[in-house]
């Protein structure tokens, strides 16, 4: 009876019909640390997207693309990707990300943009998307007007066209491209003009109903896969325990408290799922753990 309840719980957490699930995060950048070596990579989303990065690009001499230097400065809550050198950038200079969304449909993208008040950056952007080898398409509602605040240049759940549904292993790209040479004061953008972007989140519905999470904004662990027995735990919120399940939903480890490390050396190689229990009784969606 107890085993049946555990399996039922596990399946309830992980396998809903796709129509009843909330959108999963496919890739996301909130730039939590300000470290240039790590924050160019997504801190949210699917495991397979962890190696892609955000870039500030210059395609003035198209097809030659120049990636410009990114720093991390004050953002919405933590930090934001920041770049200058947007002069003469109409239809050429942009922010860009790459990701894959195999098994996902009804994709959306959200973002927040900011242009500096002292060194005014670009005012007008448009969000576009494309599949690898295909042309860029404008996303409906993707025109963004930016100001020197984080409330104006907000794009929320901008939808992709249906042809992007379940794209298989094809790479997808999103860009925020300048559509004028005007800065936020209505003047011409100067080389010193600064543009920032933050809270870039791509979501979608899993066609299988199973979410595979890279990171949650509150809980993460590494390494994954693990080969040496120890995994490091990081949580922004207080946790009262961590549970590890096998693929049948059986609890194989139930750790109480707020551990910094967990020794999984006694577990056989295979696929497991790890889930924290937060102090506010909120349970995080289980994340896949690979043991080799």
C-alpha cells in the first residue's frame, strides 16, 4: 500500500496531461551572480540548454557577426547583461540566445530591457525568432520600446508561431534587434550608449507531460551527472529536507534538514529524481539526477 501511494505521488508530480500542466521553463537567464564566466549561461531551464549563452551581436557587416563584450551590472533584482556600442545599429545590432525545445509546443518568451539615462541606449527593439537554417520571423506583439526603467521595455509571454511547435533537435534562436538609431531621448544613439537585458525566460508545454529541469530559481545541485558520490546543494530558500526517488517513484534517500552536500555513492548507476521540501511546505518540481 505504501509503495502504491509513493508511485501515485511521484506520477502526480511528474506526469500530468500536457493540457493540465503549467508552462515549463525551457531556458532562462536571470543573471543571479554577476560573474561573467557563469552568468552568460542560462541558470534556468532544461539540462540540454545549459551550454548555450546570451550574446550581444553586431551584424553590420553581415554575414560577418561580431560578438561584443558583455558585463553584468545592476538589474531588476540581481544583475543584468549590459553592453555598449549600439551606434548605427538599426537592423544590425542585437541581443541573442540559442536553445533547443524538442518535445515542447506553444513556446513563449518574456524579457525586460533597459537603456541607461546617463549614457542613453537604444529605444526601439523587435523580438524575432528562427529555426536553424531558416529566416527570421517577427513575433506578434514583439515590438519593444525601452526607457531608463525596468517597467517600460517589458515583453511578457510573447508567443511563437505554430511552426515552432515540437521542433525536434533543431536549434532555435531569439534575437532582440534594434529597429531604429534613436536613443531613449529621441537623439541618435552614441557609441557610449548602454543597453541592458534581464529576466529572459522561454517557456513551453511538454508534449509528453514530463518536465526535465536544469535549475529552479530557488534550488539547484551539481555536478550532474555525478560520478564521485557527492552532490553539492544550493538553495535560496530554507529547506527542511531533500528526497531522492528512483524512476518507479520509490524514495531511495530521505535527508532531513538543510544539507550542503549529499553522498549518493551507495546508489546504483541510473536515473533518479531529486526534490527539496521548502520550509514553507512548498515542494519543488523534481529534477533529474544522473548517477554514473
